[in-house]
C-alpha cells in the first residue's frame, strides 16, 4: 500500500449542493446566494460543481449560466433529463464555462421504467440518442441510470455500455433512494468494471442518498471498488435524509489514508466556513452532533475527556480542529466538567488559583452547573467576582 501522495489515486469531488441539495424541500437559495456558494466551492478545490437544473426554471437557468461565466477552476455541470430540449437548455447555460459538462439521466429500474412506460429496448434507444446528442454539443458528458441500485444487473450493464459507446465520459451510479449497503455498493462498481466493455476508459461516479444512514459508507466502499468520483453535498443537504456529506468523505479519506489511500484536491481548512454559509443560506441548521462540522464535533464536556484533552489532544480527537478551519477545540463547561478543565478555563480568563482557592470555586461552579446546562465565560467571571477575585 503506497503512502506517497503523488502515487495515490485521485478521487474527484463532484458537489451537488446547488442541485440535489437545493431540491430538499425548503432549501431554496437566492441567485446571489448560489453564486456565493459556487465561488466558495471553486476556491475550496471542488473538481465539478453541479450548479443546477437549467430546464427547471428561468432562475435556475440564470444561476447556472452566471456560475459558468464566473467559474475559475471547477468544471461546471448542469442536469438534464433524457430529452433533447432539456439537454439543449443545459448546454445553453453551461457553455459559458471554461470547462462545461452536461449531465443527463433516466430512471432505469423497473419502477422508473414504468413511469414513461418504455420497454427495455425503447429506453436503450432513448439513452443512445440523448447521450449522442449531448456529446455532439459538449465533449464532457456524464450519464446516470437513476435508481441504478434497484436496476437488474444485466440491463444495467447493457445501458451503461450503450452510454459509453454514445460518448459518455463519466458514468454515475446513483443509489437514488438510499437502499444499498457498503458491500453491495462496492460489488456493483466491481461488476460494471468487469462486465462492461470500455468501462476502464471512463470514470465511474458514486451518488448516494442517506435514507438508511449509509451514504458515506456506501460512497467510500464504491471508491475502494474502483469509482473515482464521489457525488456529495455540503452538510449532506439533500432530499429526504440527504446525500453523502462532502466533509465526511473528504475527511475520512484524509484521516484514514492509511487504509484508503486516495487523495482529493479539497482544501479542508475551508470546510467549516462553507458549512456555516450553506446552513445559513439554505435555512437548514447543522445538527449539533453532525460528524466533522457539528457544533459538538470538537467539543468536550466530561471531566475525563477534558482532562485527557488538556494532556494530549489525540486522546479524544482523531483530527485537529484546525484541519477543518476551526481555531481550537471547545472545552464546554458544564456539570460533567472536572477540576483540570476549570483550572485551564480560569487561566485563559486570567485567574491563576492556588489549590485551596480552586477547591472552593469548584464547589460553587458545580452548584451553578447543576442549575444551568452550560456555564459560559461570563458566568465564570461573575463567579470569580462574587468570590472577590480579580484576574
Ligand atoms: O439521486 C439521483 O438519482 C439523482 C440523479 C438525477 C443523478 O440525483
Ligand atoms: Zn440524488
């Protein structure tokens, strides 16, 4: 297993916060907010930004066009159904980018085939026509068999082969309803790589939803099996239980690079800022215990943990807060806190206490902590004032 970064396989990060994320009911963003998030994604090193669904509305078309014009490094992608009109509209929006991509899709599982009422052969023909049409407009074309994880394997292999022959350069395998599990996610990618002619010449992507809470695990399993693009969103924003969270897969690949030797181009120090901006503009707050970017992800309240943290941060943290752009670990003062943390917090506030003074303050601190959920710096200052101490 190589540890030399330059020798490791690159995994492309495809962010769909502005498309799949925004599809989350209530997460609509304004035009200016979308431009701001796109520019943060671009600066952070996202390889491909799915900026919207241009046929969906005039507003989406304008946002995708403007993001395309302003893009600097990222590929700018728009989504289109398997219809010529959708694909043309998508191209009109993304063509302004230095590096445009058209992403076209159709539902291939039995349930999804029933909606347009197409036979397997009719759908295969539609895929051939639409992917060829997209490829005549743009040399970077992504195709997705929606609900791939519930599509019959033989049919999936057949349509993936058709899309590759028609010119698709990326094949995305969506777990549209968050139904798969890690082993199955890996087996599916492996099966496609083995069975589909031409599969080794294109990039396979993984696009997971989180209905069973397995989106991150499923995406990483797909990468281990050969997928080289992860589709994800900031904070895991997305319909129902959301999509794979960008910050989770990126930090997992960084922290456990010893067992998953892949690299991404993401500047992880920008993660916390973009997470907060997406939470604000989407109106979807991040849950406190959310991995990587939750308020409590680097916070410790229990006495044993705080003591360990004060001696050696690695005792209870597997990554450094600075790695995601936070200035420091947060030792939350509450009823579970111990004497060592109280001493350290008071020292930060300028109070150096002798052991007997600390003993006295600790008793009053615990009484206060029993009445309050969290003891803030102002509470500690008041406690010290009441005991007649000056910093
Ligand atoms: O979940 C899904 O299947 C999608 C496709 C449009 C790629 O978002
Ligand atoms: Zn999706």
